[in-house]
C-alpha cells in the first residue's frame, strides 16, 4: 500500500467559496476513484511557524493507482483551486504495510 501525503501553504485571500468547493471536491473522491482506499484531509490546528495550512492523506493499493488518481476527472478540477491559491505545495509518497490502520 502507498500513502500519498500533500501539504498546502495557501496564499492570503483564498476565497472562502473556492475553498469550500475544493474541500467538497476532496470529499467526493472518497469511494469514487479506483485504487483509492482511504482519503482524509483537514486544516492545521497547531499553527506553528513551520506548519502548512492544510493536509491531504490518501492511501492507494499501488503506485500505479496514484497516477489514476492524479488524472481522474474528479481530481482534475480541484487543481484549478489549489494551484492558483497556494504559495507552496509539497508531497511525499511512501510504502506502508497493508495492516497499518
């Protein structure tokens, strides 16, 4: 299993209606993309100086399934919100044992 983690540092002024559409779109992907086992997301609650604003954590069956996700019709429109409204986006993909919760 592969865990895909993405962190976002938003630009000031990310319009609330766009942010709501973006998070609703994230919710719509759950159970709708082949190979996507689980998807969780949320804003940072600590707000330390080194913290990012938002995180997405998604688990996939395989690395190939991440490519399906990256180009899936439910994922593509979300890029129209995240890319222009982010100062920085970073990600890491790593293998985890299948029995990891």
